[in-house]
């Protein structure tokens, strides 16, 4: 993964942020941009970030690929981290 010299590489995550949101912000994407890049809606991304829904396997894989992370990094349960 190439480093972007303009964007900071380390952004501290607030406790209420899901890991998905942290990865999205690190990539400099809005919810809408991420949603369009993986073929879903902005409201789905919002629900995932707020831990109000669970992604399908295909969506979880698409998000992980787009954000350069593993599915486990994006969606692991807190007690498993």
C-alpha cells in the first residue's frame, strides 16, 4: 500500500468509532464514496459503522479489499481483539 504524503498516516480512533469507520477515515473516504466503491448504500455503511447491522460475507470481503484490511480487522468482536 502506497503512503500518501499529504494525508496523515495515523489517526487516533475515538472509542465510539468502529474499526470500519477508522479505516474509512484513514483512506480519506466519505461514507458515500466507500458505499459506491463496494456497491452498497451510504445508509448501509452508516449502519455498519454504528454496529447496528452485520454485513453479508460478500460485502465484508469487498469492504476489506477496498480498505486494505482483513475482515477480522474490520468486524472482529471486541472480546476477540
